[in-house]
C-alpha cells in the first residue's frame, strides 16, 4: 500500500511581499492573467500572493513567473500560470469550499486553491513528489492542505463529497469515482485525452444530481498515471 503523507489543517499563510518577487507576480498577473480576460478577484489575488518561485526552486525567479510550463522532475511539470488561474476560476472557489486536487506535483496549484478555499485534499502518485510537496507546503505555511501519496483515480472517498475537483493530469476518460465524489452544485475541471494529445479541457457540473460536461479548449497535459500492476 502506498504511504499517506498529511499536513495539519489551519489557515493559509500571509502573502510573500519580498522584492523582486512581488513585482514579478504583479507583472505575471497583469500580462498573463488579466490581459487574457480573467477577472475573478479571488483568483488574481491568489496568483499575486503565492510565491511560485518557491515551487520551482531549481530555476531563476524570472523563469518561474514566465508564461510557460516548467519541469519539476519525474517527467512531470508545473502548468503555466494562466492555465493554473483558468482552472482555478472554472471551479468558482469559495471560502467555505472543500476541494480535491488530483496531481499535486510541486504543490503550486494546491497552494493557489488553499489561498481561497477552506481546505484542499490533494493526491500525488509519485512518492518523491508527494513528500517534497508536503514539506514545501508545510514550510510555506499552507496548512489547510492535506497531501496524500496514492492513486488519484479513486479520489478520496473518506473526505467526499467535494465542492470542487481539479485534475492536473490527463486521463483518457474521466474516472467514475471522481464523478461520484462531486458534490451537489459542484464543479470539476479536468483535461481529457490520450498522452501526446489531442486533449480537451473539460468542465463537469453537478446540478440537481445531473452531470453535465462541456469541452472548453484544447490543452496539453502530462498523462494521468496509475500504479504499476
């Protein structure tokens, strides 16, 4: 059985206001987020506050805030800031929400969500990434995030239902357990398609028990990994 790594639930930390990182984040938000029409003030505020450079410490701060995905090891990536912002906005996060993330990676998307919502439960299948994300989030003060090393296909039944689900790797089809764990009124955003594409960013909504799927845009994500048999 894969080990479980946990962080305690408290509140998100104050924003990093150190120079030049604050200026880099402001430029990122203005040029990459606001310029593309994303107006949600909570999402823009989260992107301004989360120190993205701390989630990719092997690159320069300027590159950390660039408009591109970046490698984080183990053939995985951290998504470009706009994609993180858009996926966050699509689930319409609220301060009372409980959110499931599948694909923790370096922990950046979880930190952005944690800056807005009540609690984030995030699953990472690669043990080294789960361990480093747990330590990074703890060190930076994102204690309203719980990290688990395991198979995200099954979701997190013990903590379900979730007001929002964000999937940061592309399955060929949406895992049925994730659909089952979406709360009434909940929203899930997930890239769907084979490794190497074509993949579609897909929004799933649960209204009165009826699941509706809408394809939004072509995207390119790392594949959704499963445990080896």
